[in-house]
DNA sequence: TAAAACCCTACCAAACAAGTAGGGTTTTAT
DNA sequence: ATAAAACCCTACTTGTTTGGTAGGGTTTTA
C-alpha cells in the first residue's frame, strides 16, 4: 500500500501539474486546496525538491514548481523517493536490492514470481508520468 | 514489500509442498529446516489453517499439511491472508476496498494507474500457485 | 495415561507512520 | 534597508504495526 505521505505527494503534484508554467505555487495554497496538513506537506515537498522533482523560489512571490515538464517525471520515481522500494522482496529490487538470507535466488520460486510482478508493475509505473494524473 | 511474516509463510508452505502426501509435518521440523522462530511460525500456520489453506492433525504423529493439491492454492490468496491488501490504494482493492476521501474515482488519474498495476499484479499472483514455489 | 502435538492469551521492544511545535534563514518587493 | 513572505530544519509526540517471547491449556493417540 502507498503510505498516506505518498498519496499526499501525488495530490500535491497534481496541483502543480494543473498550475504548470504559472509560476511558483505557495505551500499554503496547495495545503488548502488539497487539504493536506501544511507542515507535513512542507517536508514532503522538500524531499521532492532534494531529489530533483521540484524546484523552489524563496522570498515574497516564491513557492514550489515542477522542475521539468510533467511528461518527464515518472510515477515510479516519485514512489521510490517517498515510499522506498516498489518491489515486493528486497532480492528483486532494482534500486534497493538486498540479497536474501535462506534463498539462493537462482532456484527460488518466490523470487521468480516476485520478479515477474516487479516487471509487470514497473512496466506501468515507469511509463506513466505526472501528466497522467490530471 | 512483503512482511517477514509473509516470507516465513511462503518458506513454510514450500516445505509442505515438498512433503506433500507424506503425512503431517511437525511445526518443529518446519521451524528447524527453514529457520523460522517456532512460536512465531505456530501463529502463522494457525492463521493459514483458519483460512482453509492448511489442515492439521493433533496428538502423537500429528502436524500440518496442505488442505488441497499445491496447484490449487494461489499465491495471491496466501498474501491476502497474511499481509492483507495487494493493491497499492484502498480505492482499487478488490478484497479490502475503501473509497477514498478527496478523490472521486471516476476522474482520478492515480486511481486509474493503480488499477492498472493491480490488474497486472493479480494477473500473475492469481495464476501462480504453491506448486510454482518449488 | 502420558507424551506429543496443536491451540490460545498475554505481553514486549523496536520501528515506522503521521503528524505537531517552534524556530531559523533567505529572499525580494517596497 | 528592512520587514514580511516564504522556504528550511530539528526535535518531539502519539499511535500502530512488526516481529517476536513467555507460558500455559487442550486434545489426541500410541
């Protein structure tokens, strides 16, 4: 399951897509429009900025905005930043790989199944972009 | 991610598949062979029994065994029993559905994407069975 | 009839989720 | 220049979940 944090992130990003190229958007505006606790939202947006999804402008007239065109940011990327691994097992994860104790990946049935699930999932999440959210 | 509990469950079930039709298997044997804390394993197996995946026999010569042929129990079923929902959002879950606040399913981009992911995932997990574990 | 085996309840520590509180720093319009 | 606007950062809190442990009770069958 996506965490609430991730769901907030997508709701916020949706708002930024809807306001793409209209200049920086206030945290307070996103918070109000999308009903997300402001302080919590702050930390989410900061994380997305630190991972190059967003950019921000300080001072009066500042706010957050998308770094790239909505069609250039993949759903999978955002999920990994906010929630971590997408795969169902560490031993099949591409970005968070950890080998598993008690399973020698070459002949582990569960490994194979979860590898299939990963491929099917990423096939969607690494094609769909923020643009698809609106 | 699958919980450790679910991973234990699959390891235990693998052992039971390997010993299908050889009579009841002791908890203590599964625990030892698959390196699963015995008491924890007990509660896992009990849950699987209560959900009709396993059957057990008490008394001397007792133990756990698969209720049906390994090819008749789906991976998805086990995952739902042990870890709950497979879907990434409550509003796209088939067995644990909850409508979402602040998203009117008809025109929510995220909903659509996660529905696709669910279908792709279940397409695998509802076809693969315990037999595929060995 | 006693040992083998499952069954059940309670408890526990650590980690994580979902925030809240409060203040610091930087920028920019005036 | 300066104050208000806005982002940035740290620490704390509360509740739930995870991953167990402890200890005993009940049922069965050799």
